C-alpha cells in the first residue's frame, strides 16, 4: 500500500433522531474527502471505487450530500446495500480466515451499524452463508446513551440492547451450537477491536503491523474493556490508542463487542485491521488483471 488516510467524521451523528445528515457532519466528511481527492490526484489514480454505507442508506438527504461531494471534491460515491458491504468485508478479511476451521463468525462494528457474517470455510473459497446488518454502531449508541460519562449501569444497558439484537441471527444459523462443536473462528474487523488490541499490547502509539492478525483470548478482551470502563473521559482521550476523536465512542463499541462475545463465547478472537477498503482494493485488482491477496493464512 503506497498511501493511506483515515479520519473519524461521524457522518451519522444525530441521524437516529432526525433521519437526516446534519450540516456539520456533512461538512466534516467533505473536508476529509477533499484530502482523499487530493491524494487521488497526486497519485494519478486511474481506477477508483468510493462507497457509502449505513449512514447514507438511512439518511433522507443522502442524495443532497453525494451531490455536494461530487461538486466540492470531484469524487463519485455510490451508496451500497448491506449485502454488498458484507461481501466486501468478507473479501477484505479473507486472508485472516483459518483454513482449519469449518465456520467463521465475522463482524464489523461500524459507526451506524454492526455487520454480522456467517461464513462457511469447508470449500476452496469462503462462502457467505448469511449476513445481517444491525442498525446500531458506536455513533448511534453513543448518541442515544451518551459517551463521555459512562457509568457501569449505562454500559450494561448498551450491552443488553446489543445482546437482544443478536438473538435472531443466532437462531437462524445455529451459531451457538457450532461453538459447542469447535472448529469455529471468530474474526472482528473494526476500530473497537483494533483499539482493544492496542490497549492489550500497551502500545505507546497505535501500530497496525502489530495489531492486524493478532489473536486475543476472552480474558484479554474483557480485561482491556474493563480498563477503559474504569477510565474517565479525559483518561480515554489521553490514551495513545484512542485519542479525543474516539474517547466518547470506544465504550459503546466495547459494549457491542461484549454482547457478541457473551452471546457467542468463542475462546479466541482474531483482530482484523482491514475490511471494506481492502475488499474494494482486491476487487479493483482482479478487475484489472492483477492478482489480489485473497488466499487464507
């Protein structure tokens, strides 16, 4: 990878209350996209795909926002359905799937939604057997419950809401039964799991090469979450793997993760600092006759 850029823009902030993207959220996002557009121009990129996910799927003024993006940055963005988002997550995380497992539960805790993928691993290529897009993410939960001052009771309320939302997906695919059988992998792709990995490793600053692919046991996950829950907002903001941009969001993500690991107590979680972006990249490479790193390791 020659270049990368990321910024937390909270595009879906307030969306659950109003049904629309706010002017402030659109302004923040367009400012970040302007940086992306400049990188595209400077690198002379000739194959590009830019996508929008849950916030734009739900927003009544998504069309207005995408028109602004086009006019102000030159970028053409497509809003993809949840099924395509799931496919891209699977493609992006494919190299981290365990070839010795029979099934994988892959999840991506986003800002506006949480994607769940149930994946078969017994064929030559991973097969998506089912997916669900739950309308809750770190921004939507933090909007509703608050993210700066999070008491244990508030945290458990977020966790309980997320737990209830998992029941239907569990029943549809018998995931709990597969955990009892073994030969099942759990793989998490999101800022929440990568942050917890950084906290667990006590990194002085976030380092993707040390986090992507690491395997955490449940004791380590719970210990890292408990450390963050014991911190106040200032402590989380000062943490080198969190910072002020994520300090009011990280506990909402931990609550969703706790719901997932509680409902499906897989003994180990593999952490993926990859997802939709890498899925797009592999797709563009395949389309243009270049071999993407799709194999499993």
